C-alpha cells in the first residue's frame, strides 16, 4: 500500500470524528478551549488507532479461509463503509452532546468503521501499525481542529467532508479489487 493510500485512509477514517467534534461546537455556548480540544482529539485518536488493529487481527485470522475472495470482501467492506459514511451527510442532524461519556461513545461509534477497514486491510499487503498510527494521529488532529472550528465553520462543512471521505474509501476499495483482478 502506498503512502498516499495510507494517507487517504487516515483522512477518510478521521472525518467522522472531525464532524462529531465540529458539530459539538456548532451551536451557541462557551468558546471551546484548547485543552478541551486536545482531550477530544486524544480520545478520538486513541480509539480510532486501536479499532483498525482489532479489525485487522480478525481479518488475518479469517483470511486463511477466504483467500480466494479476499479482494472482493475488502472492496465490499470499504465500499459499504464509504456509502454508510456519506448517508448521514444527506440528512439533517443535530449537534452531538459534549459530556465525557457522550464523547467516549461518539469516539467508539465513529471508529466502528475503522474496524471494518482493518478487516479489509488484512487482505492487502499493509503494515497495520503504520495505518493505525497514521489514522490515530490524523484523527487526533482533525477532531481537535473540528472542536475548535465548530463555532466558525458550522455543521454544513462537516457534511461535505463526510461525503469526500466516503468517496475516498470506495475508491480505495476499488483500487484493491482492481490490483487483485489484474494480478
């Protein structure tokens, strides 16, 4: 997997966290603090880094049984995650709550997709630790930025980002499929 593909995955997987952090401050209230933004980023980043590794472990275990169709599974999972990522962007949504428990639940909820991506990456030649670290750090930065920018940018910009991330994941899935079919 190329560095560009890893970067695209990291950015695409961090967009959900960015949107949640953006939405949590896209309403009237106290000005977001840098400390709170960094905590938000750290929680989202840590969870987002762990889940693809878990998915990769599951996929690696199962890969020996499904090696003949692994590229189709990787494509289907990435395409499904990409489409699922785009769907909420087409509907109205209310900003997310900002309590600590809500933040943790939001981090876990947005990282479920990363687990599915991890499963699909078990079928590709990739160093999962590099992908996990890239995703975790990218998510941390994007969630902290979203937290701080929420009041200025608003929720609408997050929708565009989610659609772009979904398209990127579908594209990466298609590239994996084409690489295996061409081999």
